[in-house]
C-alpha cells in the first residue's frame, strides 16, 4: 500500500498538529495503513511546548505531496483547499476529520468525512480511538489534550461542546497531568509575542477565507496584555499591508485576544473595511476596535464576516 500523508492546515496550530499526529498513529495501529503525519509549517511556541512536554518530535515539514511521491492524503482540522497543501487539487483526499465549516471543497472520489461541531479536531480523533478500541499512548493523549485546550482556551471558548469537558478530563488522566495546571502553562507558552517580528506575529495563526469572491485573511494572536501588542501597531500594520500586496488579500483582520479576560481587539486593513465594521457593528478608530467577549475566530468572527461580505 502506498504511503498516506496526514496533515492539518497551513500555519499549523496545536490542534492541527495534534489531530494529524494522532490520526496517522490511529491509521497505522487500527487499520494497518502506511500513514505519516507531516506539517505544512513550523510549529508555534505553544505547540512546541506541548511536543516537548510529552517527549515527542515534531513531524517533518512538507510543501508538496507530489514531491514526496505521494498521491493520497488525509486532512485534519481543515477542509478548505486554500488552507491546505499547495498541490491539494491534484491529490486523492481519502478522509477529512474536522470541526469547521465546509467550503471550497470537492473530490473526484467518495471519501471518509467526519465533521463534528465540537471544540477541536483532537476531540474527534480521541473518540475514534475509543470507538476502534485502539490503545492510546500517554504522549499522544497529552498531545490531543493540548489541541483541545488550545482551541477552546481551556474549555472557556464558546466553541466548547458539552462533550469536550469529559474528553478533556479523560485525556488529562491518560496523559498524567492536572488539567488546569497544564492547560494554563500551555496557553501561556503561546503568549510570548515580544520575540516575534511583526511578520511572524501576523502569521502565527492565520487562515484565508474566500468570502463572496474576496480572499480575506483572518489571523489571531493570544496575549495577556492587548495594549502591549497595540504598542507595535505601526510595524504590525506595515507587515499586514505588505502581506495584502504580496498575497492579493482584499482584507486582513487580526484578532488580538486576551486569554485572561476573554476579550479581543480587532485590527483591520483592506478594501472592504465597511464590511468589517458592519460584521461587528462597531467603528474602527485608528484601524482597530474592541470586541468584548470574543475569543473564537471560528464562531465569533468568521461567520459574522461571511454574512457581511455576502450582503
């Protein structure tokens, strides 16, 4: 059987890394397939913390499946082709394991597609381990826990599903960690932004969404001090403007999320600022505005932008 590459989205976050790593392991152990987890970008500091904590090596980086001599792939934590590997349209997608909206997606052949409105792709993968009766190694349980904690901000995000609480508790027990203690340490590891250049900062966790013919880039950074990030507004805006020109984005929306108080500041540049303002019913002042209670790009930003751009 030919090799199968398993990967999450570009600019992989902890959930993309964890879900692909674990699903590849599940493919090998439960189904006997030659599956390898790979990354479409360097792991961020939060993900690096999780991997190091549980003694795991980061999967290797790839940019093209064809260059690897691979034609079959499995996607986790995404399904939109513009967020995937560069040659995705030339590949045979065998499966998708995701918890996001479905958009810009079609295949020539039938596939296994598992999409659930839960807090993380890691939650889905963990349930698949249980359903197949496949033993889950302690380190992989820890990595899946990290993906769930990261995507739900330690079960405080509105994307958290009722079932995620039990999943988190079970994974913490399997991983041998205290949920609250480890979860806070993981999230704090991802808030070290001072060492990041502006270019790195706006690309830590960024995805492109096709909204009514417009490519809109939506990025998110987590912090414990929004003001500290806004102090760098001039250089951040310069980096955003350069990214818009280089990549043809119509608009760039940056969420600066306070993980302690569960609020965000929205910094936006582009050619459809009126639609961004209408999406959140606010007025940008000096290109930014406060969005109280917003911590989830998936639930509190992208749907609102989608509706606004379609009207």
